[in-house]
């Protein structure tokens, strides 16, 4: 839930409204979208956020969609930054090097493309397009929230390792966060079921963790990431219907 709150804060900043929306409303929309992504592929559950922002907050569809897309882009850039770090430290095994390198390149490409697009918008001075974008002042907060989201994922991995009595260094928690992000960035399988388990087993092989033990740990991680959101779903849906 700590990570979900940080994701909500990032989205709250990117919406950049003169009258800030209620944080709890956005939090419940985030919970609903995450649960929806468990049962539908290609992260289509993010549509819940778009609907909430466009209807409940009175935003246009374009403004609501742009905030959600920017939130996803910052997620890619953050994961890519961590990927570059683990690549530089030589923590990536051969089997994962291609996926992690591609993630790093994707983040760099997204960053360059976004910068070029924003520069073009600024020169064109298109008021309609500029209205879809958040102010420059929100970006330091967005970067901080993204760092908190990444740190929360790493801390969760460390705690699950300790609870399952799996002795691996902290770098394993960081690498697992990156490989899971790369492996489930765009996945056709609802909830990434099967993909996340395979990625976890292959990542922990680097530290000689037995496949059966790594698979059991992957199921615990999967449950820790999703069961609290499933438990909150009835409350969130009731809140969104008000």
C-alpha cells in the first residue's frame, strides 16, 4: 500500500489541477486500475484512471489520458535508470542482459522523444496541447515519487527474502525489481501470471537459489503485491461510485 500511495502521489502531481483533487479519490482509482490489470492484458485496466480523471474530476479525455500516459512514461524512465545502474555495476546475468539493456534503451528513447516533443510544443506555442501538460514545477515531485515507488519495490523484495529465509545480497532485490519490470512491462498475460514467476526463478539462479525455492518465493511476492489491493477493491469501488 505504501507503493500504491506513492504512485497516487505521482499521478496527483501530473494531473496538476488548480484545485487539487482529493488524494483518496485518486488512491481508490489506482487500486481499481491495478486490480483490473490482474484480469485484463496489456495494462488496459489503466482506463479506470482515465475515466475517473475525465468524469469525476471534470477533465477532458485528452488531459486525463495525457496524465496517465506521462505517469507510465516516468515509470519506464525510472526503471531504465535503475537498469543502467545495475548494468554499470555488472549485476546483470547473461540471460537477462538483453532484456535489461532494451529497457535501458527504451527509457533513454522515451526521455529523448519526450524532450523533443516538449521543445516542439514550446516553439509552436500550441495552447491546446500545452493545456494537456503539467507545469515544470511538478517534475521534482514526480521524480521523488518515482524514486519512492522503486525503493518500495526493492524493500518489499528484501522483506520477502527475509521472511522466506532466502539468503541473498541486497543487489538481488534491486536486480529482481528491474527484471520483473522489464519482463512484465507489456505482457499479454493478465496480471503477468507465469511471467513474473519465470523471471524470479531465473534471476535468483544467479545466487544459486534452488528453482523450487525461488518459485515458492515468487508466489509469495505475487501475493504480497496483489492480495492487499484485492482486499481493498470493494471499499475502493464503493468510494468511486459515490
